[in-house]
C-alpha cells in the first residue's frame, strides 16, 4: 500500500491505498445531466498513463511528429497538454487539501477539471490534484504526477473481484475513438473509414 504526499512540503494527502488497474471505462461520458458514481473503489488508486484535462491544444496547433510521439496517429478535436501519469483515486480518500475556487471550470453541476488542477495542499497551497464530479463524468480525484510523491506503507490488502456487467456489451464511442487514434494501423484505409464514420456519427449501431 502507498500514501501520497505533497511534493512541496511532505504533508500526507491520501489514506493508504493499493494500486489497481485503471478501469476501462475511466474516460467514458454518459448522457447530459446524469450523475455518475465514483470511478475508483475506496482504498485503491490507478495510474493513468495519458494526459487528462486542461490545458488543451487544438489539433491544428500540434505538429504531426509530436502527435505521433504521443501515440496519436489520426486527427482528434483537442489533446490534453497536462502532465501524464496522474494517480486516480476516490474523492473520499483525499486528505489535507482545499478547493481552488478560481479553478472551478465551466461545468454546470460540479467540477470538470477543464482549468487544470483545482485542489491545493492545505499546508503549502501547492496545486496537487484535480477533482472531477460534474454530471456525465465519473467522480474521481486525479493527483498530479509532478506535484505528489508516493510513499510505500507496510500494509497488505486483498482486492475484491471486479463487478460483472448486468447488460450486453456495447462499445463506448469516446473510449473506442481514444483507442483507435492511438493505433498506427489507423492509417490504413479501412480503419480510417471506420474512424471517419465514428466522427460523423454514422456508426450508431455499434454504440
């Protein structure tokens, strides 16, 4: 198990946590106005290897070589320019932080992280995390990889088995696109056609 501490002052910022895999639905959005539950189980964390949240850059601002170096092989509307490697935790596991009011973003029902880190260390005011709880988004706290340190704790934990779905599988459009543009093979004609159909909303039968 691990405890995360502030890189600026060393204050503890989380309860003891066990590392698990990032849920496959972590980047899904659902509906408009729907209140989604907490993404991570209490007592766990997962590392997201990709950047997430603000600041954002438009596709035409990004050199093709830079996009390919980031594993993006087809156009997307915007790319996050935040630091990759955030540790994702349940909001109830955060400690010793406060919200930054001017970083509330433009969300309608909560916080969406669009303006970057919106939580600061109570002890030294260093921005350390981004809380997300707006409608249609999974509730989570993302600890910035460049603002926190992970310290091991000598505690063992038995992780429960994952929940089974209660309905037939349907691909999530956003997750599918997020994965597809990161495949070098997306340059092939048949995959590029699939991506274009996805972008124009002509593949509704798959989602």
